[in-house]
């Protein structure tokens, strides 16, 4: 007769790694969502509004990426 044993010492670190991976995935998704929101919002502004804020249209993508990284 064969017996099956479960080694919790191996299982728990694996579960911790999956939890960390899931947390990292959620964090990156939140960063991407924020960057997309900022990009969309700035892209809808007129040249006058952007100039008033001191932003050039060419730097919108960089500003959006930085906003996403700050989350």
C-alpha cells in the first residue's frame, strides 16, 4: 500500500510566489491603466491648454508613462 504525504514546506513558498506574482500583475495593470488615462486626458486638450500647462504635445507620452510609474 502506498501513502501520499504533502510537504507543506515546499507548497507554502510556491503559493507565496504565486501570490507575489498576482500582486505584481495587479500593480502593473494599475500602472498601465493610469498611464492610459493620463495619455487620453492630455491628448484631448487643445494646444492652447497644453501650452498654458507648459506641456508640448510631443511630451504627452512621456508624461503619461511617468504618471503610470508613480503608482
